C-alpha cells in the first residue's frame, strides 16, 4: 500500500519518469508473486508424477492433486484484465526445470513411505522425461494458453 501512496504523490507532483519506474517495480513484484505461486503448483504436479513413476502406480488422491495443480497453474498464470500470461511457454518450461529438484525432495518424503533418499529416487526416474511429461500436461490442460 505504501507504493500506491507513493505513486499517487509522484503523479500529483507531475514526476512521470519516477512514477513509471515505480509502476515497473510494482509490475515486477506482481510477476514474482505469480511466478512463485505457479511454481508451487508445479512442484506438487512434479512430485506426484515422480511418485507415479517410481512406484509404478497411482492413487485417486494423486490424480486429483494433479488435476487441481493443472487447473491452478492455468488460473494463476492468466492475466485477467491485461490479457496474456505471466509465464510464456519458454518460461513455463524453465520453471519446471528449476523446481524439479525440490519436487524430487518432496517425492522422496512420500514415495515408498519415505524409505528412499532424494538421490535414490532420482536414480529411479528419468528427470527429462518427467519434466517433459509435466510440461505436456500443462499445455494439454489448456492448449489455447500456449499457441
């Protein structure tokens, strides 16, 4: 809220370059917040895909969580009023890659009742294949977002 008061003061004082700089900062803060939220949903998605791969099974709960994660990624990524998306296709792929290790850690806590380490789980799956699967699911869930 302090930023909005400062923006109002800058505009009232006619300090347009400073106001524009503050707007850019606010926009970047909003994008960072949205990106963190999207990455959180992607982390859950990846963890479930890893568990499915290593345990060679799935549960209704995992399937439901995957669907909720996909819907949440779509909802969080969409810019409502301005149109467009916070993360474009290349950034989505990059986000999936960047948080893979965190998802692997989360999966290690749950898969096989937590009896395997992150390293052991990592040796049981093809990281590139899991990341590609996650990306494909995101795109397939809402293909019009990524055309």
